C-alpha cells in the first residue's frame, strides 16, 4: 500500500510539475489566440467574398435596368444568339429571357424557374421593374435571381448568380482554417513542452539538489547551474547558501570539539580536587588553603571559558541590528572600564573619521578583548597601554582601524599567524589564566564587519594587535599612523 501511495504521489508530482503546467498553459494560450484569430480571419474573409459577389451581382442588375430604361428593347435583344448582344455575363452568372406571356424565350444554362412574380414582371408596362429571389435551387446548385421587366408588356430578363460555389469555397476555407488551427495548437503544445523542458531543466537540478540535501543532510553538494537570468541567480544564491550553511555547520562542529577539548582539563582538575575534599579534615591547614585557592581559581577559569564560548557563539549568530557607531566613543567606554578593572594606565589616541556601520555590542566586545589581552601579557605595567583608533582608506573605501599597543614580551614570529585561532595559546602564555578565545572573538567580529584582524611585533618591544572595520581589507602587518 505504501508503494502504491508513493507511485501515486510520483504521478501527481509529474502531473502538476512546472514543466507540464508551463507546456499546457503555453498550448492553452496559443489555442485561444489561434481560435480567436482563426474565427475573426474566416469571418472577415467570408464577409469580403460574399459582399464582393453581391456587389458584382447588384452591379450587373443595375446596368441591366439602366439599359432597358434608356432603350426600348425586346426579348430578342437579349437572346444569346442575337448579334450585337452586349449583356455582361460574369463568371457563375446565368441569363434567361422571358416573353410577353412570361414564358421562357431563351432559356438559361441551366434553366431558371419562373414564378408568378416573374410572369407579372414580364407583363409590367414599366421598364426596369425588379423582382428578387434568394436561395433559388437550380439542380444541385443555389442561385440568387433578379428579374427585370423590359416594359410595355414585352417580357423580362432573368439574371441569376450562383453562390453555392462560393459557399463551397468558404466551407473548404473553413475546414482548412480548422485544420491549420489544430496543427498550430499541436505545434504550440510541442514547442511549449520543449521550451518548458529547456527553461525548467535548471530548476529541476535545483530541486534535486534541495531534495538531496534534505535526504542526505550533506551541505557540500555542488549545484551545477549556469546562466545569468533569474534561474542562474537563484542557483548561485542556493549554492552560496549551501556553502554558508556548510561553513556554519563546520564552525559549530569545530567549536564543540575545541570546547570539549579545552573543558576536559579544568573539569579533570576540579574532579581531582573535589575528591580531595572528602579527606579535607585529614589535610594540614596550609594544604587546605591551597586546595580552596585551586578550586576557586579553576572555577573562575571555567566560568571565564564558558563565558567566552557563549560570546563566541553569540558573535557567529548575532542578531543585533547594524547602526552608525563611533569607534572612538566605544574605545573611550572600554578604556574607562579597563582602568577600573586592572588599575593600569591606558591612553587613547584618535584621528580621522572613526564612524562606521556596525553592531555596538560586538565591537565593544572586540576592543575590550584586545585591552584585556594587552593587560594580561604586559605584566610589568611600567608603561601605559595605548589604544589607537584611526580613520583610513582601504580598497578605495572608508574604514576604521583599531589597534592596541603594549610593552609586553611581544609575539614570536612563529605565533603571529596563529594568535587568532581558537584556543591557541603561545608557549610562554600557557601558564597565564585565559582560554585562548579572546582574540578569536576579535577575528570573528572583524570579519563580520567586512574587515580583518592583524598582529605584529612592536618596535622597541611589545605587540600591536588590532582589526579593521568596513574596508574589506586583508590582514595588514603594517601600522598606519
């Protein structure tokens, strides 16, 4: 039953597919247009033919009436064998002459029926009197007939025009128009199907890729879509979206792995010290104090690590709206807070336009991490920590550069390329408190604002670590004054 349900669903999917809908719609529109155009064209052509035939017949009849009114004429004057006979006989026109008594003097080919009205017209004293007959059956053909009196009771002339051939011609035209319309509709359906197949082929590829992602949960699928139209843009956007999702998934996986690795050490130490708490009464007072101090320090480091992990995760998915901010003001706020926390002397220098589009909370976190990092490594504290905020031009666009300068031991050349990696700590920093996440948060904030982090050794000793915002710059090892 499940298999039948799947097959039925598959058939329904084919029936309501975009390709089928497009082809049917194209054929329907073409059919409607073709039918309307065909009907209008046939009606116009039929009307023109009928009007033209009627005009010719009326002209012949009028010429005949004018002639008999202007000249005294008898039946012999209209005999087909009479010399000088000049009655115009257009195609499919028949002429029959009636005598004074209404009898046929010169029969037409074919002979035309003579009615009471025709006999009365033949005896009419006035020339040019007219009697019309429509849809007169003569054998297997249909004629329109006009009987014109010669006057003085001398007889009459019957003029007949065959229009059954015209109707046969129009019926043939109608049939051909119908056949042509059917052919156009069928051709439109085939062309519509071909166009739909061509247009929806890339959409089908996109749909298949989306179904593969939903089925396999693999985000690294390459979407082979080309072109620069809406479908091509959709394909590239979908491919870019998959890439971003794959990168986000990889970042999350790596964050969990790194966090798990870093959490093991403090948790193991805590577990060991907690086990010692069971025998705390047996320990000397000095050992007790050391144990409590260790537990306090480890709890603090674990709390700091968790907080930084939360900050890092929040930085990756921050929903804080972007607004116009002044990084000089942010640095001023960070400076005041850092002075109270560390008791260190901190200086701020600014130059140029230091405003940019950004998220204030994220930028505050990045500047604060730089200052705390400098205070941690510059343990001597003999000289002030410097914060420099500068408006610069990068890649032809305005940007802001933030750098923090210290007089600590500096960064080894081998560590410059890795200081912004998660959980990375240089060899001479592993004995210091911290998790190695502070500078990685700086890197995430810089990249999120179209900039990049940088770090280099400071002339005279110490380090310069900072980031740019708004210029889309690559990492720059050169200081901008």
